[in-house]
């Protein structure tokens, strides 16, 4: 065997070995979603949050706070946080009511939600506490955090943005449009995802909100989805609407469209001014 042939055999063996490395020695880069049930404090109240992120994803990433409907921090909002983690974010399902309280009927839900409508600053204080908690994670890019909210939660994130919370952007899904005055420190982009047939948000409220945004020169987008009522993103809405005789229902097309609009919004705000 000549030298050239021997070198060829050695090279082939090296390639064969490298292609069959021990998989246990190779780093696992497949997604592994870490879920943390956490306790944090806001205005002396113990809150129960839920944080989820891909533990195998390297480096920091944008964070997203997720604020629940007036039913409380239930499986629906936690599943939304998981979906955001699958998109590459670190997400936190926020507890607005404290102690992880949930309601199973509209009367109790209204009792839990009303104080936050009456005191917008209290709602901001509790959202800001969650914001600081999410920032404490080493996986979070603390300069790139947004908040989304559903129904009651949509009003919370809009209100907090108008009062100057340090968020890159907020997204309201079928939320009320707060009458809160805009602070000079408004720093958030705003996306409103609204159902055209939402009986809880009258046209007068929409007009007033748009006029306020335009007068302030705010970075905002208002999206309307046809044939969509309040709570159109929640698959449980139709059953609850029938059970409690309230005008809410799920709309799959509007759910998908609004989620895609949110993704496009995040792609814009999280790459701007980095």
C-alpha cells in the first residue's frame, strides 16, 4: 500500500467516526420548555405568576407579559404564555388579582375586576411588579419587553401603557379602551385587536380612543375582525356565553388573524431601536 492510499483510508475513517459521534456528548439544542410557578409581591400582596421559556435557547430574548381575562390567571392564559415561549420569547402569565384568585361566574369576576377599572394606577402598579419579576430572569432582554392582555387584561395593558409603563409595546385582544389620559412618558407601541360585533365596546368608546391616540401622535394600530364578538380568541367563550347568557363567542378566523397581527407587531417593535 502506498502513502497516498494509506492517507485516503485514514481520512475516510476520520470522517466515518465524526459522523457517528456519541450523541450523549453532543449538545441538545432541541427546545426544552422550562415552566416556573412563582410567587412575587405587588403592593404588599402575594401574587402567583407562571413563567415559561426554552431552556436550551442560548442568550437573552425579548419578554412578554400576559394578562388574563376577568376570570383570573387560568389555563387559557398560561397556554398563551406557552405559545409565546414556542415563538422564542420568555413569557410570564401575570396574576392581577393576587393569590392566584379565579372566578367561575360573571358576578365573582366582576367583583374581582372592578377595583382595577376604578383605580388605573393600582392596575399599573401590579403590572409593573410583574415586569420587574420578568426582568429578573437572566434569559430576559430587559430592554425588549411587551405585554398582551385579553378582555380585562387588554384594558390593563392599554391603561398601563398610557400611564407610562416601561414597555416596548402592548397588545389588547378584545379589551375595553380606557379613558385614561396619556402621560408625556408614553413609550409603548400599541396594537388593538377588536371584534367588530363586540357589544362591550361601543363605537363611541372606539372613536374617543382613536382621537386620543391621534392627538398624541401615538404609535398605534387598530385592527377590527368581522363577525367577532367579545372574547373571540378564547375557545371556551362560546360555551360560557351560552351558560351565562352573555354575548361572547369564539371565532377561529379572528383568533388566527389577530395572533398573526401580534407576531408581526412584535417583529417590528423588538427589532426597532435595538
